[in-house]
């Protein structure tokens, strides 16, 4: 996406820096991508782009994406090529990363330790299908709760990154299309895998305050989440099948709704094992 977007945008892929030349540019980055690569954050409007028009065309072909004739013509002719590393327009430029996913995890770890808990950061670059990443976190939490491995309890296990939701159901006459972003679906997969494990609480949220397109940042899972849902006539597996994590957590009162934070350092996940 970033490769194609850079070559079709008037400002991304270093083109904003080109418009500023010969002025000196100082870039302050808030990272919302795994790895914190400057050329990927916001598709790198002020940094050099090593990808090419040929790369963009190959991606369009690989994924079968149709683009307007003018866009394809610009890519095929090379007219949409971006400024490359070593170009003089970047001379004297400075790039500073001022907020990252890792920093958010380290701040949370410090807060947990100040409260007397051990804190363990898994990674700030976790990717994959949200529900599957939720299962992995649940398995780790169970190992800690039952066996004290690989961490002793009580502790907090932290992770960040950007997972993915594959929409499997768009609804039908009987059911509306599901609602919920990647953090909320992570939690639903996690809750099902935990099966009410005592002493395990989980929070997952998008740091920009908006999980996908909903009004919540995420939600929380508690040991009685599934029991409370069943008491309301809800089956977690049914909601997961139709990607309706929002519809599962909302009646439970377990959504986290802080409102927009106006910044974004990717997803945040915390598993508390007491």
C-alpha cells in the first residue's frame, strides 16, 4: 500500500521535501507502524524513497488491483518516480522519532513496576490475524497462571504492533454486518481461548482512541467475561464468526471509550496475571 501510495501522491514518498527544497527540513515522527521506518510512517513525505514505479506496478499486478488509466500510464512511463536516497534535495535534512510503540510499552511497564508488579514486554512489532494473536496471548497467560512459566505471577505482559482482521461475514437478512476493529477482535479470540482462566485480565486498545471505525479504542476481558455473555444469551464464537466483537463487548459494558487521543503509536495490549 505504501509503495503504491507514494508513487500516486503529490506529497508522499519524499515529494513534500522536494517542494521545500532548497530549504532545510526537520522531520519529527510519531510512529504508527511496526519497525518505525521513517519511509513507511505516513508514507514518508519528507524522506527518500527507495521503491520504484516498477515496484508499484508489480504490486498492482500481484494483487489484481485496477487503477485509473492515467495512474497506470504515469507508473509505466516513470513520470511518477519518487526522489531517491542520495538526492541533493535531502542534504542537511534531519529526522527525529519523538514517539514510538516501544516507548508506550516501556511507559506502561514502568507504571506497572511502580505499582509493585513485574512487567514483561514481548514485542512492539507483533503482526498477524487478530484472533490468532489473541489465542497466543491467552496460551502464554495460562502458562503463567498455571505453571509460573515463562514468567512468575503476579505480572503484566505487554505487547504492541498492528494486527489484521479478515472480514469473514458481511451479514445477511438475519444478522447485521459485524462491528469491531483489530483490538476488539483480538480480545474476543483471547477470551474464547482463556475460557475464564482465573486471575487473568486483558486490555487491548488502539492508541489513537479509535479501534477501526468504531467509537471505542478497545475493550477488556475478565475471568467472568464468557459467563456474563452467556447470561445475556450471547455466544462468543458466534460473534467471532461474524466479526462482531463490538456487539459482544458493548452489552457487557466492557468497551474502552476514551475518545480520540489525536496521536497514534499503534496497538497496545496488556495481560495481567494475578
